C-alpha cells in the first residue's frame, strides 16, 4: 500500500488550493501543498442560503467551493453521499455543476431540496405570500380564532414542548402554511418554521436536544413566533434574489434522494459522478434523528417511535446504545496489517467490569462503524467515474481513552476496495469535544493525551 502524507495545519494556516492541470483532467493532488479550507459549518451561519438551516457538523461553504474550484475544471456532476442540509449541493449549483445528494433524514432532505432548487422561485409571488401570512397572523392573534391544526399526536416530550400561548401561535402558523396551495412556496414556509421552531420551545440544542431548564435557561411562556418566522422568510427572499443574480440560465440537474447511500445502486448508474464531496456521521454517537424529533414530527415525517427507529437502522454506523449489549460484533471484511483489528481488541479488553459501559460495547460500536465505512467505500467506487475524486471529511475519535484514527482506517479500507488513497489533509486540529468525549471520557483527560482533529481523506478511482 502507498505511503500517504498526512498534512496537519493550524486553523489559521494560509489557504492554498489544489492546482488544476492544463489538460483539464482531475488534478493530481500535490501531497505536500494541497490545503483545504476549514470544513467547519460555523462560518455558514451568516452566508446566503447556507444560513437558512443550522445543522450540527455541517460543512463550511468555503471548503466546498475550494474543492470544486480545485477538482472540477468544467461542468461536472457532484455527489454528496450524506448531504445533510445541502451545503455541497448549493455550492455545486452556484458553481454551475449538477448536484446529487443522499440523505436519510427527511427534514434535512427537505432543507437540501428547498435550498438547492430555490433559484427557480418567483420572488414576487413569494413576498406576496409572506405579506398574506403577516396579515393572517395579525388578524387571527387579535381575534378569538380557534386553530384547526393540532400538535402532532405521537410527539411525546418529558416537559411541555410549547407553553400554551406559544402553542396557540404555532398552530395559527400551521393553519396558514397548510393552506398554501403552491407546493414549492409551502415548503419554504415549512422550512422557515422547522428551522426556528426549537428557538421558541422549552427545549434547546446543547448541542443535543434537551430541556432549557436542564441547561439553566428559563422556559418560554410567550414569544413573537411570527417575527421569528417572517425574519427567516425575509432572509430567504433576500438570498433567493442573490442566488438568481449569481446564476446564469442553465439546465442543471439537481437530485435529492431521501434514502440511504447504501442503496446507491438502486438510484444511480455506475461511473456517473465526477466528484464526491461529503462527510459521513463521525464515530461520536451523535444522534441526528433523535435531535431532529421536533421537526420530524411537526413536519409530518414521523408519527411514532417506529418511524424514528427506521431512520436509526438506516443510519451510517450503529448507535452505541443499540450494540453495547451484544456479545461481540466483528468486522465484516478481512483487512490485515491495518491496525484496525488490534485497536478494536485493545478497546474490547478495557473496563470489562463496567459491563455494557465497558470496552466491549464501544468496540462493537466502532466495528459497526468500520463495517459501514467499508460499504461506503464500495459505494464511492461504484458511483465515481474513472479518474474521479472523492473528498471525505471525517473526524477522529476517542473511545474509553483510546484514540481511533478513523481517517487513516477509512483510507486503508478505501484502498482495499480499489480506490487510490491520494492524501490525508488535516485543516483543523482542534475539534470541539463531542458527546462521547464529554460524557464517557473526561474532556481534560482526553485532551491531555489525544488531539481531536478533522481530516480530509482524498481518494481517486484509478
Ligand atoms: C456530517 S452530516 C453531513 C452534513 C453536511 N455536510 C452539511 O453540510 O449539511 C452527516 C449526515 O449523514 C446523514 N446520514 C446518516 N446515515 C446516512 C445514510 N446511510 N445515507 C445517507 N445519509 C445518511 C445524517 O442524517 C446527517 O445529516
């Protein structure tokens, strides 16, 4: 196997882009010099379109832009295998490329679909519906109007999600939104509601969804709900106008597939993608589906816990809670001399006396994760055109104090399915600790011995 350079940069390092060869082929990445933008989402919070929907572990648009500029010289097809709220897709179409995204979470898939297609929207029609909304809401909140919408029945929370005054306003919003005839405009409103809905509830993201009172905040008894939504809608209208200015008329194809990437063979022909830019869930047990329960239920995508369970089963990597009690879960592929098996064994032997909470459960969790890394790598190999590149942003992990270099292991797995591992670049060497680090390994202890980082694994299909 080839020796791969691992370049670690400080966050403030000057950014340089991969160089495009004169012949227009996908460039060979200079193993010493290629540097990517920091892939962290936080810089998106103020940027047009990207600011619509906050998403934990989203990409920065700058990272995607530099990747597109560096790897696609002419119009191509870009795939994000785990597209989240669509950062890759939005940047791809702004750059004049066709965009495809897979996403299992229907709320995130909605966000991706609405954002990536937003440049088609008629701004005048949109702003006129926003005005109608303002009037409807004003009229209904100042009368004895009884909304006909109801909170989703299956959505159970420990504390009241909305206090009565807030709930009344939210239901008025629902009545208006459900009555919008045009599907596209209705989806813009649904997204404006869904992306703000937690901010006026008794819950908050810390970054997992939890009660405000548990985080030392007060409950919300009343709130200017319409203002939160109309502010969001105004941002959307402004950004759509901006998007339309940026884009020349085109016949771009945008495809958002609300299914697991593991089913890619059912949706895409082989060798149909020029560039993959993506980031799978990390080995940190972050539960995207559970954390978006409010949106999934209120948007009508979930009616009961079984619906959540289906998403959980489809998720990349199993959740620790679902495998910690299994006797032993092993790798489903054979790969010698990689160190993966040995690292899993080290983990498995730790803290046996802690039962479910000991090393075996975490080794099972990591083994399931690497099994999915293997399926993921096979999927990349299937979709990529020959000579095509995949940029996979992945964070390392610390389980029970054991550092798991997921980037290196994923690189080796990718090589084993026939992809070339070109390079591993590390634009950000200090990632904020995740839920595992905070709950199961003491932060200070983990930081003293291991560094959390985020890596860009660059692969090519020969
Ligand atoms: C790290 S986030 C990607 C965020 C994205 N880069 C962005 O900027 O919004 C990983 C995403 O993968 C999705 N996901 C998990 N398992 C999946 C699967 N099997 N197929 C497709 N998407 C999946 C999760 O719902 C989550 O939105």
